[in-house]
């Protein structure tokens, strides 16, 4: 349970501190603006946090520079001519108003066709598109689990999809449940595989420590390439980091 939430400044960088009943200090830098957050054990005071931040200033500034340089999309208005992404491929949206059930489909490898009822607004059109994204992502995941569970020797009891603002994925270790960000439907398949494997390896190693890195290198040697592709992909209007 959080017992304290406040902010300090270290060499011009605001640091959001949240104290929890945890063993180790964790630093994170989050898009879109490089917000820095420290999850801190209850026993550590602000001076200890300050020293930890100073020791990682170079890494923090590199993450902030990467987010600042990343291509960003403005909020999608859900009108014909806009660019939208499906599994890493860019498509032009073509909106068709018609009576009948809404639908989405890829046409001619260049066009994302969105059929909606006459008079539908941006939110309604977006809801149709994201329901389709969810179905696409849901179809991609079972084959990947079937591939990786025997390789890693782990069993994922449950997996779910949701929109998340600060993570591409997460793992509830006790329940053996994996959460995947709905936005992964827009990213290349290799990125989805990387995130899924990353979360599955947390069932073998909870922390992002040396053993975790060794397991990633062993089972998915190209994981850094997939991470870099994910980080270079255009950020949505609301986005997250990993």
C-alpha cells in the first residue's frame, strides 16, 4: 500500500516518489514527456532516492531524449485520409457511412476501410476500430503462447488485453496472468512476441535483474532489436513506454 506520494527535484529533473512495501528501489521514465517516477521502499529516505537518481542521470536523460525525438501522431479524428497502423503497416483510413452493422477491413494492402452508421461521431467510429483491433490482437496471442510455453517451461493461466498508458504489458505472477496493451495490435508482430516473452519470463524471474537479462538473451536473442523497433514506432496521441 502506498504511504507517501510527493516530488523532489534532482539537477533540474522533477522526480515523482511513491513509497511502497517493496524491497528495492525502481526508477522509470515514462512517455510522452519523460516523466520520472521512483517506487521506493519504505525504509529509504529522500536523500537515498536522490543518490540513486544521480547515479542514473545519464540513463534518465537518454530515455527523455528518446521520447522527445520519437514521432508522434496527433489525435485521430477518424476521417478518411488519416494514417492508421495495423501490425506495423501504415494504412489510409477510408470511412464509409451506411446502414447496417459497423465493420473494419483491410483493402488492397493500402486502405483500412471503416464502415459506420450515418452520423456517427469520432468516439463511435473509434470504438468500432478498437473493437476490431482487439479481435486482431486476440487472434495473434494463442499461437504465440502455444509456441513459447513449452520453450520456457511456464504455464500462463490467463491473459487479457486492455489499454494501458504506461506499459506495453504486465504480469501478475501469483495469478500467472499476463496483461497486454491493446496498442500492440498496431505494432509489428515481432514487438508483440517480444512483450509476451518478456512477461512470460517474469514467471521465471520476478525482477529485471541479471538473471532476467540472461534468460531474455537465452530464449530471445534478438529481443533488443524488437524493443528498438517498438520504441521507434510512432507514438499514439496517448502512449506509454517499456
